[in-house]
C-alpha cells in the first residue's frame, strides 16, 4: 500500500484527537478552578428572605417512588407554609395520582397522547398554578423528577443562591443507585463531574451554568416572560439553558443543595434515553446554533457562556461521527480489496486503537479525579468506586454509536421505569 495513504490515515485520526483536545482544553482550566475552590471553600452565603416556592413534579407511572420524594420535600428544614407540592400525573395508568394525594401533594391528572414529554406536563401544571393558585404568589418553581430524593437542607440552600439574584439555579446531582452496575455508575459519575467540574467553576468564574433535567429552580418572572414552559424539544433542559444564555441570563449553581436520583441500569433503557439526548442535542443546535455562535462573536457579557454551550451540545458528537465515517470508508475499501486491501484495514485499526487509548486515558483521568474528590459523597463500597472509575470511559464510549444512530433515526420520548425504592436514609 502507498506509504502516503498510510500516513494520511494516521494523521487523520491524530488530527481528530488533537482537535477534540483543543476544543475542550478550556475545561482543564475549569478543573484547576474547581480544585482551588474546593481547597479554599465556598464563601458562606447569607440566608436572606424566605421565598415562597411551588414544587412541581411531572410523573408518569411512578407509584413506586413518588411517595419517598414527597416525603423528602415535606421533611425539609424550610418553613412548610412557604412550600406547596404539585404533581402532574401525566398519562398514568397506575396509582401515582392517588399515592401523591395521600402524601400531601396537590395533584392534577393529564391525558394527552399527542403532546408527550416532560415539557408539556410542566407547562400544563404551570398554567393551572397561574390560574387557580395565583393568590399564593410564588417567587419561584422547583422542578423534580418523581424518582428524586432531597437532602433535608436542599431548599434552604437553594433559597440562599436564589437570593443572590440568579433567576435560574441548578444543584448537586448525586445518585440513589451508584452501586448497581457500571451503567448506573457511569451516569452518576458524569453528573458528579458535571456538578463539581463544570458548574462549580462556571459559578466561580461568573459564567453561566446549565440545568440538567431535574433539580433546578426557576424564578416566576422567567416563566411569566416565556408564557409558561415553552421548551418541547427532546432535551427540554438543554433547550431551556441555551435560550436563557442567549438572552444574557446566568444560571447559578448551588453545591450545597444535594439531591439523589435513579439512573438506568440496563443497556436497553440507557440506549433509549441517551439516544433521545443525542437527538435532542442535534435539535437544539439546529434551532439555536446560529444565535449561539453569533453570541460568541457579538455578545457582550455572555460570549464565553455561548462558546461553552456550543461546545456542550455539538462538537464531541460531530467529531465522533466524522471520525467513524472516515475510518469506516477505509475499512470498507479494504474489505473490497481497494487501496491495499487487508493492509489498509490493519493500518486503520492500529490508528483507531491509538486514538481509543488516548481518549480512554483522558476520560479515565476525569472520572478518577471526580471519584477521589467526591469519594465521601459516593455511596457504595470502596472497591466499586475504583472499579467504576475504570469502566467510566467505556460507558462514555457507548455514546459514539448512539450519536451516529441519532443522526439518522426518528426518536420519540419514552418513559424510563424507576424501580429503586429507597428513602433518604437508605441511600446514605
């Protein structure tokens, strides 16, 4: 085979890795900022006024877990007269609504098979609150998934950050089932990394954080300005975050507000969920990409936040897809005995293997550092903590085929079954 072609294949794979490393090199700065912040400790935030919050839970067939969530809300170290719990039982066929009512929540049932998804359920309940409970004058809305559990100081801590002037606040996402297997641990370790090595340094650097599905607080003015919850792409959380950043808002992070949620433990469920996320990222970039990129060059205070979110929703998946297409072309050519046949397959395989080793090394370092610094907050045996740091890169690698499939397949929202029934004491 032509030596130049062999060199070209190696250079292509190295270039893809180098491009990936350069694009995300700023996150290494994030890690140093996070280290310094952890070393010094976050400045103590004053309590400030007590705000009145409506807690909204969108639930679909969550009879096993919703009672524990409501119990953890009712047991908050926060005045009960400043909290109301609302549950929208969305297309439920079980006892979710009844159990939520018995636990003390205000429940509304919604049946709509055309508008399916969490965004529609949130909008439905927000409109009910605005119509039937406007006299209660809520200052903000806390949003949770039915499988969540809240640390007893969660809302008090969120209230402190809310009083700093942030109109949107996200929190520290821990896991109910870290110890279940490598899949649930892969999710959990990423969310811990996202909290402490993405959102924490963003907060320190006065950039914007991003909400992540659940465990966040939104000011009433944001909902009023938007006319409800208007985000209905497959990843309504990222869509909401991007839309706020484009407007110039900074999303805050409260590291002392800790909640726990359940992660998928089977590969089929994980595949379906992350396929929706990948497709949703593509949708968000298609809808907001122009404004995000424009914000990088034309924005004032939010230029870096626009860049950060652009990196979050697109390049990693795009680079992965391009790399697969290029290497797939050479594999196919070799199969049909073109460009040197078996030799080109061997060279392509070696080049890809080198890239995989480099990617594995970077992801392992990220996972290992997060494991060590969050050691006390990870609720499983010590040997599992180490084992799941080793398997973390493998979990992240599975995003590659998911990202490729998401490009071509029509994806619809599908519920994820939650079966880990634990109280807050059980988790801790």
